[in-house]
C-alpha cells in the first residue's frame, strides 16, 4: 500500500511538466501550467491532462474536478508551432486531437474556472467541461478562421449546441473574440465573477455538487450529454432506464430515507 501511495503521489506532483494537480477533500483541482506559452495546448500538455483526469475519475475520494489556468490565460489556444509544417496526410496520421476524447469521456463533473484568454482550443477545452465559471477578464473565441483553418476540437459542435446556429456562425466565421459578459448572455457560461473570486466560486459550486450521490451525478451527467446526441424519444428512454437503475444503489435508499427523516444524506457511491 505504501508503494502504491508513493506512486500516486509521484504521478500527481512530480511527473507532470505542463499541469499542476492538487486535491481538497472531494475536489480535484487541475491547473494548466505553461505560463511561457499562455497555456497553449501542446500535445504533451493534453496527454498529461488526459492522464490526470482519468486518474481522478478512478479515484473514489474525488467527486468533482475543477480545471483552471492562470489569471492571464486559461489557454490561449493550440500550440501552432506543432502544426504549422503539417500537411493533410501527416496531421491526420498523427491524430493528436484523439486525446481530447479522453477528456470528453470523464464521468465525473468537471467545472472550468476560466480567466483571461480562452481562445481556439482553450475555448474548446472549456466547452468540453460540464460547467464554466468565468472571471470578468475572461475572453472567449474561436479565431482559427484567421489562420486559414477552422475549429477542430469540438468548437463547431459544442458552440452551436450552446448558443445556436446563427450566433455560432457569426463567431466562428468572423473569428472575433467575445467577453465573459457576452458569453453569459448567450448561455455559454454559468456565472461571471471578479477575477479574485474565480477559484473560490468554482470551489463553492464544486463542494455543493460533491455532497450528492456520485452514482446519481454520473448518471445525470451522462443523460444530459446524451440529450445532445439523441432524439427526444430516445433521450427520454435513456433517462428512464438510468433513473430506474439508481434504485439498485445504497445511495438511493440513503437519500430517500434521509429525506423522510429530515436529515442530511450521507452518500457513499454504493
């Protein structure tokens, strides 16, 4: 056990070059950490991020994950230096964007705490999360059109789902940046707060969510994401099956018993 704990500590604190990881009770906080490049999303950074998120997804002690960057930049975009000399065949063969699927498939709730630049891949990474808390300084955008390409890590799909076809067309085809206030008005972010309160606000939301049943959280997250892929009837069928399945859990028994007894439920994820 001591060896395992040592390995886990080394994985979370020593082996990452481009991110920082820490836990606070049931919360895991992952911070993008390439300050010299405004947290540009290099292949190495995304690989490290996928490993860290998968590790926390498997850790029963962690119930909610917060993903953040620096005050100046959540992530200013992809690492253009890695891509500028690629051709269509070589970039498809490397398929570096495949690692983003690992982020998409994390089962636990992920809250993005965004300050400063969240452009291109940075905006796409924030949208891959389940909720976004933005600072007043946050600046979002999909500027890929300005360098002769287009969003490739989900921007055309997730932004359209969040703000609708017409607004997504404007933002992606013009490449213009937009403020946190505009993102809030479009429904892209959950809340906008002063920069100095950003992480505290994200933690407050995460702590409230962490009190719930981990099984119910996972099922509800999956059902919400399915709503973006399925027809209404298919989505309702999926939701109903997920709802019924939770009645096999100890958490359902505890939650309903606590409600009847007018006390706070203690959920174990069983």
